[in-house]
C-alpha cells in the first residue's frame, strides 16, 4: 500500500527557529521545561479556537449531551 504522506521540501519558520538552538546544550530539566512550554502554548491556542467555535455555533451543555447519542458511523455494505 502506497503512503499518501508528503515529505515537506522546505522547513517551516518554526523548524528554522528551533534549529538555531542546536548549538546549545541543555539539561534534561531544561529540556523538560521547554517541552512543557511548547505543549502549553499549543494547548492554549486550541482552547482559544474551541472557545471561538462554541461562541460562533452557539454550543452549550445541551449540545454536548445531544452529541453523546449521535451515531456517526456509516454501515458498511459487504
């Protein structure tokens, strides 16, 4: 089976910025802190986007309850 995943030909601006850090050696604790900082940053971005979706679509707790009972899988024919 052929893979449909593409390999980027250019580095992103984030990758280039991170490459600038390669000459510096950091301790395991510092590396852990950097990973947490990056994870927290992207988690915050997701939270903001979700808040915008909730507001835009006028979602509420009732919406979540209705999603619990939805059946989104389609039946496969054999």
